[in-house]
């Protein structure tokens, strides 16, 4: 049994951030009903072009990523009939999940008090750009603005001398991280309700999630009154540790070493690169000597590692004690045996999608495909107890699709 089986989630949200929270809750076992605009659906369905990548036809990964495993109903929340259906769904739900801004929540009558009027015990979860308080709480935003730029990540990761800022590594980067945070908050609120009978309003913002992702660095900056500065591209990395940095292989790939105790791992690295004489080299006899002679050690490692391919080093380093990793892009990760062994990428209908990062009892996530627009409208309305005459009348009036 999945942890959230029996939990019903009503999602009134668009784009990537809050819907990705619904996707995680669905993978954890919740029944997530997604409310979409009765004519246009979630605007995310129209996203076909991301950078140079264009998706023709369906399935569309731009939709599937944040909407896997849900059911969709097309609903006109601005009509009396549509709002009546919405409130009936809320009455039967455990969680109300929304990305709507305060003005829109008021306009459509879906703010906390409106939903609690029909279901006092519901967990009300809001995802916002900039948080629920402050003079900018009514402003919208995307992960590029609130998470990446304003949260301190872009400026910190952009090397000196680069004009502007480094862009996020992919679409919905901050959305997905923030959505997982929101799903965790919902799960905690459900646990609190189970233990105490008290319900909660859960808030997660893109800005707060960006700050949390940068939390360690921000703490250092505040304590030392200094800015974190991105390393120069291509530079080794740690100026006093040859075993913490990047090394190029003969096939133009890279290995990332992060061995924060170089004296502990130096001998093992030397044996794995077939340079056992370096174990007793006085330049690298202890941590202090390794730090003092980092430049020489880096030069040796660069020369040796540059003589073999990534595949060869991967085989040799299978028994290396210290932490290391191949540097992989968004396509190369699919060939990683460790990723496949843990089923972090799984089939969802016709597509392969990344599973949410949480597994229970060593069981990989079961991912269903995203619903077609309004595909479950009749099914959901029948569950509410409406007969076909009433459903047809609602469709004729344009209240549902």
C-alpha cells in the first residue's frame, strides 16, 4: 500500500510548480483530480518549444512531467454551476492544492475561508512566487525570476566576467524542486491532522525554495559578510586539495572528484591510476604537504587521467574508496547503470520520466501518464453522484467539458 492511498487531492493549478507537487502526491498514492479551464485547459499543454527542443504531437513531456498519474476535469469555475461542482469536489477532498494568486482566489471564491466553509478539515496548500506575506505577495512569477534570479542562485553560479547570468540548466528546474517541497509540506500537514485533528494552511514559494537551496552558502555569506563567487570555468576547484575538482578524460568527458580528506584517499587514488610510487612521494606525505603541493598533484592527475576514456576510468574506479562521479548531461544520465538499477527513470505510458526522489520500502515509483484534457470529467462527476441528465446539462451550459 502506498503511503497516501485513500487521500483525495483537488488541484486548481497551472504550469509547472504546483502541478509538480500534485504529481508527487499522486506517485505517493493520492487520487489527484486536476481542475482545468473548460476551454483552454492548463496553459502548459501549449508548451511545445523549449530552447532548441520542439515536441510534435503527443505525448508531450512538457505536460507529462508535472501531471503524471492525475485525473483531469474541464470546469468553468466562473459559472455558478461550475463553482457548485468545484465546492462539491472540495467537500470530498483531503487537500486543496492551488497556484492561484490572492486576487484570483477571491474572484473565483476558492480562498481558504471559501473552501473551509464546505470542508473545515481540508488541508489548504498554496504555491506562490514570492510568499504569502509582504507587499509583493500578490505578484506572480516563474522559477526563472523568483527561484533562480531572486533566490541568489544565478548570481552565485555565474562566473566573474560573464555578462548577465547563467540560465537554469533546464525547464522547470526551480518548479520541480519547489513542488517537491510543497508535496512534503502537504504530507506533514496530513500527518498533523491524523495525530491532532487540526488542519493547516501550507505555503511554499519559489523564492523560499531558491533560498533554501542556497541556504548553506547564504549562511556563510551572512556570517562572513562576503559574497560567494563562482569558480572560474575550467579551473581545478579546491586550491588546497587535488582530490576535489574536475579532470578531463581522453574522450573529452570529465570526472568529478570530491574527496574532502585528501590524505585519507591519496594512496588509494595512486594505486587506481597505476602510480603507486606517488604514495611515498614526500610532497604528498600528509594533509599539510598535499595542500602545499596541490598544483603539482593536479598536474600529475590531469596527465594520467587524460590518457584513458571515461568508460575505462569508470571500470577502474569501481573499487575506488573516495567519492567521485562522471559529469553527465540530461541524455547521458539515461545510460547510467546506477540510475537504472534504482529505477530513478521509469516508463510512464509511452514516455520515460524521472520518478520523484522518494521511495518507500525499496519500491520504485509507479508512474501513470498525464491525463488528456478533461478526460475524466464524466468519471469524476459520476463519483459525485450526478446522473447523466445532469452531466449533459452541465456540458450544454459550458460549466464542464
